[in-house]
């Protein structure tokens, strides 16, 4: 079968999206954009990219920030381990972004895809990217049924992607196939009419665009119930810093009680104070559905709270990085954040 690189490069020269990280060859900025865009839509990621590039224009500026500052800037983007890894990787660079594939791949939070993307886009190195868009385009054009989330599938698609790569134009080609998957060969309703690969596309010929790509495993979702208590004590409220081994590590939240059902929790240190729910929200993450409820309680100055909670002035809440769910729940009780 004919290689797909020539028609894709021609298509890209006409329809390339003008995105801020495409106006630079600085590997540090390209790395920033790649980490921000993992599991994030371009529209949302653009705003965060601009904010990060302005606040931390160099590896050293990012390395010298505190983790709280990085998390605060990341607030609302989700998958917070990306921000922690970004910060750790910046520290490991000692002011210089790595120049080799091995050096880039060794950065914390950088996998095969991201290393290939950075090295090809910034240095034009001949590494083919394989992301969700590439899996979709290749499985459809070549009519491949191997599940993309199986070990065999990963090997097969990455070998095929490498054979399709235009090695002299790795930077443009990789961006072309990803853009093409994001805008033409989309998951639903691909624009097969007028598609530059239509003539050679097996899925189109066999009417199988909806079946491809194939996935083996369905993501299992667990359900959790988070009860957040907004404790007012005069002009102060309380926060809690989340620990490791769970979502939102090192972010701040209101005192939390997790239950296995939606039943209201019993909280010993409230000493019988009534918990009145002020609002509930459903929050969907990749592997979990969380039902978050917020309660408001006023306590006298004499009340003692567990030492794990941090007492802060109400007006200081905006200085802390808090998960999106907590932000939305605070909006329900009209708290400024
Ligand atoms: S013809 Fe349709 S399915 Fe095939 S590559 Fe083009 S847009 Fe995708």
C-alpha cells in the first residue's frame, strides 16, 4: 500500500492549525505543551500553556518554583501527577533541556509518545508518534483489527507508524497525522468525503469506520462519595492537604469524609452539630465517579479540630491549589476562590 505521508503533508500544509506552541522550536516549551495537552482538549490546554510559558519561560524558572505554586497554576486541569512530574523533571534538567532521545525519555512523566513528539517536533529526529489519533487513522486506513490497548497492538501500530514516517520531515509529519486524526478522521462521523486518504482507506471501502479502532478492555469505573465540610470559626476556615496513593496528591481540600454510600457521615469532632447538605455534584474522572456533597458548619472558637486540618483566613483560600470538584462545591455556597 502507498505511504500515507505525502498526502498527509500536503493536507497539513493547507489546513495546519495555528497553535501557540507551533510558533517555537524551543524543546522546553514544546515539552510544556505536550504535558499540558495529555488528556486535555486543545481549547482548554492553550490557556494553561500560555500561562505556564509566561510564568515559567525557562527550565530554571520552573525548577525554582515551589510545588504549591506549580499546582496552583495547574488548578482545574486535572491529572495533577502531570504537574508534579513536570516540576520534578524541570529540577532534574539543571537548567538545560536534554538534547538526545534517551535524555528526553528519561524525564519524569515522559513516555514513548511524549519523547517521540518532543524529539521530532523540536529536533526533527525520526521518531514516529503513536497517540490516540494515530491509532485511529492507521487502524482505519490499513483496516487493522488488533486491539490498540493490547501488547500486540501496541507493537504492531508503533512498527507501522515508523514505516509511514517521513524521516526527513518528522516534525511536520507527526503533527500532520495527529492534526488529521483530531479534525478529519475523528472518532465519530469522520469526514471521509473529500479525505485525502479516502482512496486507500480500507475502513471506508469496507464501511467499517465505526468499528475501528478496536479496544480490548473497558475501563472499570468505581463510585465514591465525598462529604466536604466547610467549617467556619470566626473569620477562619479549615483545609486539609491530600496525601499520596490517591487522586489529587498534595492538593488542598475542605475537611473530607468519604463513605461507601451516599448516607451522611457521622463526624465525632462536630460534637453533634447538625450537618446540612448545601449541594451535591457528580464529578467524573477517568476511572472514578465521585459524588461530592458540601456542608456548612459554624463552630465556636473553643472547638478543637483534628491537627491534620490547617486553619486559614477565609480570604486566603485563593492562594491554595484545590481540585475542580471542591472549587465547584465552594461556588455552590457562594464562597470566593
Ligand atoms: S476515509 Fe474516512 S476513515 Fe478513512 S482515513 Fe479518511 S476520514 Fe478516516
